[in-house]
């Protein structure tokens, strides 16, 4: 059974259950679409500000400068310097860190230590600032409390363990 068939069966089950419960599916869909559009409008300024800040950091060379500054500590931890820009950008932007990952893979190869660490890192960490800004901004939470330090601690742990994992298994 292909993916299309599974989706068709899933939609069919939803329609059958909705009919048995006398739910107006189209009306409920329209309500959900209206709420989704409202949420998109509410979140748009947050996303625009975040994307602008990320573009400014990249264009201004701040990430490259910060990577050069952190290079001695990274090498001491066994983290390849070539993967540092990906590690620094990952908490900010998923698409930006994917672009950096692509650069690392093109320059150093997918089987290099830098390529392997950057790949494991990409799948082991979260876009922390993006996620917190989006969800907390949508709900209207101004004080993040322990969420940001805890999330960043998780990101740093993921970064260190991605290098350790590559060194242990490859």
C-alpha cells in the first residue's frame, strides 16, 4: 500500500467517524483554517524579526568571527572547527544551518569528520531561539524563565555528543 493510499484511507476514516457523530466537517475545516490564518498573522512579525536578525548575523560575518573565537575550545573538545558555523547557526535557524551543512559537505565531503559531525549535529539539536520565539510569542509569554537556559544546555550537550558519537563510531 503506497503513501497515497494510506492518506486516502486516513481521510476516509475521518469522514466516516465525523458522519457517524454528525459533525459538519466542512464547517469545522473552515473554522480551523480561520484560526490558522489568524495564528499566521500573529506570528509573522516574530518570524520576520528573527529572520532579519539571522541574515544580519550571517552577512555581518558575526558567525564566522564567533567560530574563529571558539575554535581553540572546540578543538580541545574534539569538535571540528569546520562544523562550528553549523553548530552556532543551528539554535537560530534550521534552513540556515542546512545551508552551512551543505557547504561543509561540499568542501570536506560527507565522510569527513567535519561532515559527519555536522550531519549528526543537524539531527541532534533544535532551532531553540526560533522555537521559543515562535511558541512563546504566539502565546504571549514575555519571560522565558528556565526554558532558554535549559534549551541551550540541551543544544550544547547535543553539539558535544555529536562530536563524541562520530569519534566513537566512525
